[in-house]
């Protein structure tokens, strides 16, 4: 696969695994049980098929130094730094444009930096099959065969078979569907023609660029100007000028839901997007009572509890079931597993508090003393902070971006919360 390049998307806003994950330290940099970070594991998977000189990373400028620390194998010139996040369509179009300039035959496989895949052999076969289809002009995505009626993922409904190879089969895509309620997800599971939208793709760079020119012509035109300035004295200035004005839209909404070239390969590859604390905890081994964790935890009659304790404090639980405890030096999160999706609401509420406090310090408005801001990694000494209570109503709708929720994995942030006055 001499024309294959890998593109790792390493953005994020750090709300799903808060307070360990923060805007300054999103979850792709968090450690996995084996010791490597999620982004390091992603690189390790792709380097079984692609040499480091054909690996690219698209990330926010604020994360570029972290990317270099975690991925020293990637060439610095192939770490593309976005001035601001504009979702996946601009990020993918940027990488595709640079690759097409390098080689008209370039094939790009796109992988989020923060996924976990445990079945490497079928994953590698699926990439080889996708590479063949990409060379034939298809846009290819891998769909995850559902193992449960999950409500946290978008789904893809597939129709007639298109091709088979390497032990896999590709199908035409009939429809993208948004995250369903439980009853609908159960119907999808029984139907057998639905897969989870993984957010992983493979296609020729020239093919995806042709589709972007058709469906997102303004983005294509602006990206051409950015790429043509690459290597010139005006490169950075033009990027700073044009990038914030690019449409913020996912590749799903912008292109894939409109094209007639898309096929899906259903796969069983031990995939997780590690989208909440329950999924992160499931990566760790459990004892006979379902207890998992990091750091000190003594349980008496507790079951199915995950404790992530990075402090020297001793944590004891008595008679708890289905609970997650995250203990950092400056914050402690205690959450029932049925409510892990709402952790992002707390993260967004704290971001709102930090923003209002910054404005107050700049003389724009008055406000209460904030809780201590999240730190990229646990500090060695705790800090005192005012206690804050947040009014997070169970029925609060998620915040919507102007272009709507993305198909499949929704871009962070996604929840909303109202903040109450501080309590003493």
C-alpha cells in the first residue's frame, strides 16, 4: 500500500472525561491501562501499515506541543496546526489538499486520536480492503457492528452489497441517522442493517477533494488559497486570516450524506470511542465484584465501582453499586453510571464560570469567586476553592451548534447547564 497515508485527527475540548480531561488536556492524551496515551496507541496501530513519514496529524495550535511530546516519530512539518477548531470537514480537506499536491494517487485513511481498538488483525484487514475500494474511487467508512442498543452513537443503515475482500464485505449506504432513543436503538439492533458511525474513513485525496468542491465549494476555494501559500512568506498570515472564516461543519454533514460514492464496511474490531467514564473504566481489569480502578480504594460490600484516584488520599466505599469516583488533587467527581453522559454538563458549566470570571477580572462584569480551574495533569498539592453548585436540570436540552449535531460522534461540547450562585 505504497500510496497510503494516515491522518490522525487530534482535536477535542475535554468535556467527556472531565475533570481528568480538560480543554488544555483533552482525552487523546490520557493514559490507557498499558501506559501509553490514546494518541500513542492510535499511532502504534497505524504504523503497522504506514511508515512514520506518511503519517499526518491535524490538531489545534494549543495542542501542538503535546502532540510532539506524545508522537516524536511524526515529522514536525506533518503536524498541521489549526488556529481554531472548525470541525472535521476543514481538517480533512486541509490534509487531503496537501497530500494531493504530493501525489495524485495518494490515499488517506482518517482516524480519530482518541479511540481504542483491541482486535488488530481484523482492523488491519479492513484497512487493506478499504484501500482497494478507495483506489476504485469509493469513499469508504468503517461501521462498527453494534453489540448493544447504544443511544450514544449515530448509526448508518446499509443496503445492497458492493464488494467483498479480506474477510469483509462493503455495502452501499442508505442513510445516516442521529443518536436514537432506546426503543429505536433496540429496533436497529434487531434489524441487522445498522452499524455505529465510527468516524473513520479511507479514500483517495483527489476523490474527497472533488466531493468537497461539489458540496462545499466555498471551503474548497478558501482551502486552495491556504495550501497554495504553503512554504511561502505569507503562509502563516493567510492561515490566520482565512481559517477562522471557514465553515464549521463535519465531513458527515458536509459531504458524506450527499455523495453517491460512499460505502460502508461493517467490522467487529473491539472498538470504543471512550466517550464517557463508564467506557474508560471498562478498559481496566475488574475483580470478582466488578471493582476496577487506579490508586487507593478499599471497598466493603461495593460492586461495579470504578475509582480513579491520583492522590495520596485513601478512598473507602461501603455498599455502593454502579458508581464512578474520580479523585484529583483539586476536584472529586462522584457519578452514578446511569448519568455518565451528564458529566459534560458539569465541564461546560465550569468553563462558563471560568469565562465569566475572566470577563469580571477584565472589568466587564462582576462575578463570584470561581472554583479552581482544571489542570492538564493532577497537581502535587491541593488548592482551596469556593464551592459551586450548578442547577443541571435533567430535561435541559443539549447545546446546538449552528450547523446542528454531527452524524455519528457529536463534536464536543454538547450539553448545557445553568449555574447557580455559590454556596458556602
